[in-house]
């Protein structure tokens, strides 16, 4: 595994490359981020950002979403894929937020996981972006792949194991933004099918590059 110095070097280089370190999903209200993450499953953030203005324009409040006809929500989110499950989860989660949480998105992992369609990845993103909880790790596909290549994890594809391993090595105050930067780096440089290793400034600390030289 990486030394603390190497981990910090990777963190600092990513901060230079992507100063913002923000989630690319667009939202105004906390629950909108929750639902946008659900829509982003097996779909691009870009597509979700194209869909949500119409969704939240038609249903501008949590109350209106809770009362929505699921079939109408299906039509609005159809292009994101798996639209039936996503529409159902959005409406049922809206009802649960109002009924059980006073209309507020919960601030604990335990309560977030009770919501329809919410897994650890979504819960961690909410805890990090909305509540700025230290130490959260959003183990999405980019994060899993690139941290394995770097040698920050042992290369496992299991999101839960990646989360545990990254929690052990990342500075807690940096971990949430680090995961967002992994996504940005995966889109811009460390592209899954054609990684741009020769132009990647993380090369000095990358186990994959050290082994392959590619």
C-alpha cells in the first residue's frame, strides 16, 4: 500500500488538476441531489442534468413529488434507463421523507439506507456533499478503477471493500472531494478504454504505470 507521503502527493496533485472537486450533478435542493444520484445509476450525469429541469419543473416541491403519478414520472425520466424502478423510488422516497423525516434528507447512513433506491454510494455522497461529513468515500466505478490502478486499494472491484480501504488511507477531510476528483480524472485522463498514461501527472505514484510503462 502507499505511504502517507505518497497518498498526500496524489491528493495534492488532484487538487491542482481539479480545484473545484465538485459533484457534476446539478441541483438546488438537498432532495434533488438525492434523486439525481438515483437517476444517474447506469446513466451519465450529463443526461441526468438534461432530464431533471423538466422533472423538477413539473414537480417543484417534495410534496408534489410525493403525490405524483408514478407513470408521469416514468415519462419524464425515461431516457435515464431503468425508468420504472427509478420513478417508483423517487415517489416512494418523497413520501417517506415527508412522513418519517419532516421533509428533510436524513444526515445519518442508517436513516439514508432506509430510503427506497438508496445504497451506500448514494448515502455517502449525500453525507459528503450536503452535510460535509469527514471520511465519506463514494466508491463509484471511476473511483474503484483508478484507485486500484494507483495502488491505493488492492484492486478489488467490491465497492464496500474499496470504501473500507480508502477510508483507511485517505485524510478524512479530503476523502469526499477526492472521490469527485477521481470521477473528473476518469473522464478527462484515466479513461477506461483509452487511458492517457503518458499525459497523466499522477504517473510518479501510479502502480499501473510503474508496472506497464504505458
